C-alpha cells in the first residue's frame, strides 16, 4: 500500500511525503484501515516495524483541530521513548493547523507541563507515573479523550506500571478507542486486553528477519572476569565513535562504568535508579559525542535513539530473546553499518543458542583481539599521529634545537624513534592480562603488565602526562578541542595559565582524546578559568570549557 492512495487528508499525505514515507510497512498496512474504522486493536510487533506511524496516522484524522483539550493519550514506558513518539507526532501533524502535542514525564518541572496543558494540546504523550500525577492534580482532564494508545505495553508492565495503566484507562470514557501495541503476548498483556479492550482486532506481524542486515553480529566466548578487557581491546582495534554496552542489571551497569572509567574511557550510565534530570544530561552528552561509551539496562534500550552508534556490546547475554533485538537495533540505523558483540561465558551458551534460533540468523563466533593485534593497531595510530605532527614542521624547530644539545644527537634517528616507541607505547599500552582467549596463558606476564601502568587508551590520548597533584581538590573540566585539532598538552597549559592568570602548578592531569580533552584545575581557580576561557581560543581555534559531569577514577 502506498500512502498517496490512503484515505486520509492531504495535509497528512504532504507530511508523510516530506518524511520520505511512501510505502506502508506490514504493520501499517494492516493496522491503519482497522484503526480508521474505530475498532480497538491489539498490535503485536517488535521495535523498528513502523508501528508509531501505524497508530498516529489514522488517529490524526479523528482529531478535531482547534478544539483545545486532550483528545489522544499515548502512554510510553520511558521518557526517551515518549520524546521519540512526540517527535513523530509533530512531524505528521505539521500541516494540520490547530493541532498540537505535548510530552509529559517525571524528572521535569511539573508546573511547566501544567502550563503547557492549559494551552490545550490535542495529543498528550507521556509516561504512566507523570500522566497519573497530572490526572490527580486535575491538570490533565480526560473527559473528551477519544483514543488511548499503550505503546510498548509489555515493557510498561515489566517495569511495574500495571496499576498506573489501569487507573489511566479507568479515568477515560468507556466509549474510547483503545490501541495496545506490544512486542510480546504475555499473560499480563492478555489480562489487560481482556479487561480494557472491546472485542479488539488482533494484528500480528510474523517475524521473518527480526534483525537488520546492516548489523554484523558476532559473539566471543570469554571468562566473566575478562569481559572488560575484551571490550577494551575491541574498542582499540575497531575504534568506534559511539558505543553502547548493555547489562542485565543496574548493579552490573554501575560496576562496568567504574571499570571502563578506570581504563580511561569517557563513559556514563543510564538505568532506572538514575534520576531523570541526570539521564537527560547523560543522553545529551552521548548524543553530542562528548563521551564515547554509554552503559545501560534493557529497560532503557528502546528509548535510545542516537544516530552514529557504531558498536553494541552485550556485556551480559540478555535474559529475553526480544531484548537482544532491541539492544543491537541501536546500531545499523538509517542505512548505516553497525557491529554487535555478545560476550558469552560458559553459563550463557545455551541462552545464546535460544537467541540464534529466535532471530533465525547466524551469529558468528570470533576471537578477542590478541595483545599483538592491539599493539600493532596502537603503533599504526601512533605513527599516523606523528605524521600529522610532521605536517607542521615549523612548530617542531624548538624541539629539534633542544635535541641537538643532548646526547641523543650521537644516535641514529631510527634508534631514537624506536626507543621513544618502546618507552611510550610498549611501556604503557600493553593489557593487564596476557591472553583472554586462553585461560592457561593467563599470568604469563602478569608482573610486567602490572608494573607498566594501566593506560590502555594511549592511542586516543596524547602520549605522556602531567602528574596529578597529590594535594588539594581538583575540578575536572571538559574541553571541546582534541587531537584532531592538533593541540598538545603544552598548548592547553600555556593558554589556561596565560589567559586565566594562574600558575602552572594549579593545572593537574590533562587528557587529550580524539574529539575533546579534559584538564584538572585546582578547585579554587576553576571558576576563574571558566570565565577566562569563555569564548577564547587555543592555537587560534575557538574553545569551550565546562565542568565535567563524570569523575575520573584513580
């Protein structure tokens, strides 16, 4: 079915054409005509099938434009998914004059949402708890609501929103149209359907291929205690811009973030115990590329809609088959290629076999990168960075002149470079364990690896480091310039000291990564640095400084 032939308004067709939506997906083709007839619907379809458009398109036609009261309530499990749905709604109602929408969710000022409700939006999209709060405050009146949509209903029930959902449905007129969409048909879904839907039309999309062909799916057999090391090595070898690590529990998420930060990765977490305000900040930083790894639970998976995620790591094999689909679906989006790695210990092998059977797609077994492979990649990256430095030969003169005054002048240049590589790369970059692919090799070089230092991220940060101050509290600052901007630690120290009029000993550790950097400033001087560097430049390039929300692990 093509949307130009659909029995809907020209305003809707115009919006769909602008969105590039021409042909209906299976769920849209089956659901839209039924919903337009006014029937209740039980839709069983996984994420990524186009079900949002399947319920929004026909519902728009029922809305009375200009009548300023809620007519459609869309209930979603998370704030992130609610915002995604609202974004779709707003695109589709773009040319419908007098039709507006609002998103309501916990963690945001409720008074502001109440003020927006007073303007009379026709569409209200929100999370169960906040919708219920607004109903109880009599700020959200459901007397004229003609359609209630439960999106990702199985997730809402898994999250414990059963009573909230029932209360919302009981506050809406019995003559409403109810549309329930779920990825699975559980006993709870069946109970809600039997109690609150009126002779619903069941629309189920059979799974042909539930995972995208754009995703290269792999798994690695690994001991539980080596999983972080494997992720670290894969990050070094694949060098993805944005990655997501999924865990089964909130506790596991917290532990993984701590271990990754200790290895030098810029990462943060989202799960149900993280306050909404902080989740918003974390997602914004991830979306803007200000951190490279996001660690999350399955509850948050469906709400993560970020372009450019290149790799998904399943730190734990998911407990439900459907969770696997949602997890890896965060990459390989919008026609881009993506990679998923599932780390499997002995206890998880059977579950992975279930998932493979469920998705009807082979998941290739691969080995974790060896130390030699990681070292070779790091050397190649290091050489590439040196080649970039050699492009700015004028800036090297002072260093050449200095070297000529030292005993190094009597050595062959290749010997000097080789010694530099050995000191700066082999001494810092080798992993903490010898071989994650073979447990019997573990410990072969354990003493040496412990003595070498823990900085396995050397290829992404500038070689060498300023010693962190051992006394005095330090404030960690985020800087919007990185190695791609050809800045060095000396450039940062010089600019901050000169423009902030502080002494060099007030500046602590500096980390230079690919797209951004971090610098530690003595706490008493932090505000002074922020003001001085606001709108300023480093090496002629405009830079922004801000307080980092993440803490550096010691």
